[in-house]
């Protein structure tokens, strides 16, 4: 049988398309692996028991100035204020801040707070001894990591998205006004809230880096101190006791009252 015209051309283009397809799939597989290895583990929703009761009483511990690098700041680090609340019944400290119109509530257990305190001490030592290296993923989690509980929402009447989140403790160095400035960082990894009723209600909390100077970080961990927390807990208890309705304890004798004395004088 003679050779069919155009067979060589068809085979050539078929081979070309097959090679192109295989290379394309290899690139996709590489990118997927890079995302898995480079990202935080909390990008997958974790079904764990919730440990924070939002109806529990809380005590305002104070505020601390921090810095963020949000979408609205156009890549620049901008100062903001974070409120610190204490939940004595669960022994959780909540860092409450607002970024890019979203309110975030990061709940730290006693173990989480201890990790931050230790990380700050190590960072201060490295800073003083000039041992801080270049910015990298290793620097981002140089002083450890832990899992905390996160709630985020657009406004008070919107969906309260929630999930556990990986938090990494490290540092970064940025150039501000021609100077290299170091920050202690609390890196809140991306996490996903999956609504069991509707996928339309799923919400993603992106990677968020909280920048703190040493002075700001020291102000934060001062509110983690157990003596401080027990102190404001005691103040709250005393305030509640002073304003509550209690029994009027009477320790006097059974002598006549003033009205009885006045009545007796009239009769005399």
C-alpha cells in the first residue's frame, strides 16, 4: 500500500501536542507540590472541637499598637491598634484587630501565650547579638509555631467564619525611610471555613503578618502574664461583688429601734 499523503505531518503534530501536554502537566504538578510544601497546613479545614464559648464573660485587658501589611495599604506597613481581651472561664486571651474591613479574633491558650513569650526572648537575644539573617520562610517561623483558634467576620451581623489556624513566630527586616528595620512577627497562616449548609458561605482567611517592634511586643506579652490576668480577673470579681444585690447582714443587738423609743417617749 502506498504512503498516505500528510501522514508524516499528522504524526509530527500529534507528537508535538502530546509532548506539550505532558510538559504542561509536569508544570502543574510542580506548582501544586510547591504550594503544598510552601503553604501553611491550616489551608485545609480542620474539623476539631471548638474550645471558645463566645457567650462567656470577657475582660478588657488593654490595647497594643501593631503594624499590618494589608491590601488597602498597597504594600506598605501601616500602624493599627489591637484590643486584648481575657476570657477567664476558658483561660484564653483574644487578640482582636481589624484589617481590610474584616474583624479578626485570634484566641491564644496558655500554651500559645507561653510560646510567644519564649519566642520574643529569643528574638531579643538574636537582635542584640546581630544574628538576624535574611528574610525567608525559615525566618518567618524561626522561633516556633502553634495552632490557635480564629474567628473572622465582615461585620457583627455577617457570618462568623471560624477554624483552627497555624501561627508562626519569627521576624522580618524591612527598609523604611532608607533604614533596615527589624520586626518581631506573628504570622497567621491562611485557613478555610467550610459551611456545612452552603458552599456559598465558605470563607477564607488569608495569610496575615502582624509586625511588632520590641517595645510593642513587650507590651503585648505583659498582658499574657499570669499575675496580670489574675489581677484583672480579681478586679472584675470585686467590681461585680460591689455592684451586686446582696444580703444586708445585721450584727446588732435586740435593743429598741429609734421608732420604738420615740413611741415610748410619747406614752411617758
